[in-house]
């Protein structure tokens, strides 16, 4: 049970704001009316980070931490750029665009999972089975992620209720998250 709380804390801790930035960039266009699509995107991201959490947690993958710390803000910037191209009305986006978005989200989840893996490995006792604690940690990450997403979507819906247009929200969020991500990436250059 401790791993579930650890996963929730890891996602909701302000020290891990890069994950929050990624989620914001990912759903820059959305409000509560898009909750189902956001849930599917969050699940795609979870699939990606679950795979690399498992592989790294089992010791089968040994990522270079400096490169992962650099690539995480790169994924945020690329997601912000990608979502700037998206119509503010998801139903107007092409099916091909949607499929590419989900594939990109899984791929970026793989990178973020490698970032989680070093944190998770530090918290584990050597010699213990990693499967159940990893599963519980991942459940906690997902709970925290869904709570953040619901909060973001609720705020977006409130903004829409006071007259903020969906496209204005999208451009603002992508500009802010993308700019912060580029600054983070430049600060974390691994070479």
C-alpha cells in the first residue's frame, strides 16, 4: 500500500512539475466535455511508462539518467508544438492525427517511465520482488495523474464558462509549457 501513496506523491509533488507540464501540454485543448478522450490519452501515456518502469525495474534496461532528464522536457516541448497544430475542436481532427497523437503519447510515456524508474529503484530494497510493488506504484501514479487531469479539466471548463475560447486556452497553455520545457531542456543538456 505504501507504493500506491508513493506513486500519488511522486506525481503530485511540485518538485516533479515536469510531469504536470507534460499533462498540461497533452490536454491543452481540452475541458471536462473531453474527459473521455483525455482518459484514453492518459491511459496511452500510462501504458508507455508502465513498460519502461517494468523493464528498468527488473534491471533489463539501464538508461542514462542525464539523457532521460534532457529528453523529458523535450517531450513536453514537442507535445506543446504538436498540440498547437491541433484544432481546438478534437472532433475536427483527422483520425490519422488522433492515431499519431496516441502513438506519440505512448512513446513519450516510455521516456517518462525511465525517469520514474530511477526514483522507484531508489525506494526499493534489494532482493525483494519488484512486480507487486511496481504495480502498486504505477496504480498510485495513475491515481495522481487522473486527479491532476480532472483538476486541469475543471479549471479549463471554468475558463470556458467565463468566455475564454478553447483555441485561446490551447495556444496559451502550449506557449507556456513549451517555453518552460525548452528552458528546462537547455538547462539539462547532457553534452
